[in-house]
């Protein structure tokens, strides 16, 4: 039985950016996802904007991944061409028209509890972008990853603007590395 079959859509794996053992579990789970969808085009959809430090996680990850030019890994959402609230629907349409039955992993920053700041999550099912700031945006992805960049619950826009870039950068490097290693293990 693979690790993939042990999870339901409501369960998720969470690992702190400094917890190497937990990140190894995330990497194994990602590898299982890539194996189980091997015959489908892989799309990493990185959501966010560089106009807010806390929300720049997605575009940073997209930029890291796109610079690697991994074969047949399709990356949307970079610092040069971000995917954010105003163009998310159009990007989803473009992906659906460009690929037959794509396997999409959506990636975004999120706000959470104080003890979860600096954690990376991986879960089955679609990402609900904008939910932390009360925006109604389309859900996307068969799986999703988030980086918890700061505390949620009060003045979310201000919190995102005042998030430390160092944490966002470390999360972006770690998530990019997890995706890269998992993808290369099974898709190349």
C-alpha cells in the first residue's frame, strides 16, 4: 500500500521548514502523487503577488521552478508573470485549454496559528485561494501545498504586508526543492 492511499481528501501533512524528518514525509507523499499521475501532464500553479511580502511565496516558488526548466513540468505563476486574484480564472482556463486532463498542484501562502508559522502543508483536493483574506476565488488543483507565513484572524492584509521576507524566502526554497526532488524521482 502506498502512502498515497493512506490519505483522504480532508487529511494533510504538515512539516516545519526546519524539520527534516517531516519534510522527508512530504517529499515521499509528493513522489507518490507524481507516480500515481504519471501519464498526465503535471502543472504547478503558484498563486500570489509580489506586491505583498507574505503573498509573494507563490511567485517565488514559480520563479525557482521555472529557472530549473524541468522537462515536462509546467509552471504557472512567477515574479515576471504572477497568477493572482484578478487573473486566476483566466489562467485556469488557459491551463484547461493547453493540456488534456492535467494534474494540477496549486501552491499558495496562507495565514495560520502562531505555532504553525514556518510550516509547509500538503493536502489532497483543491486549494481555496483567498479564503484567508475573505476573497471568493475559484478552487483549483487535485492537490495543494501551502506555506504558513504569518498569523491569521485579524487584519489579514496588514499581516501579509508585514510578513518577514526571510521566512517567505526560506519557505519558497524548501517547497521548490521538495517539488523538484519529488518530480525528478519519478517523472524524468
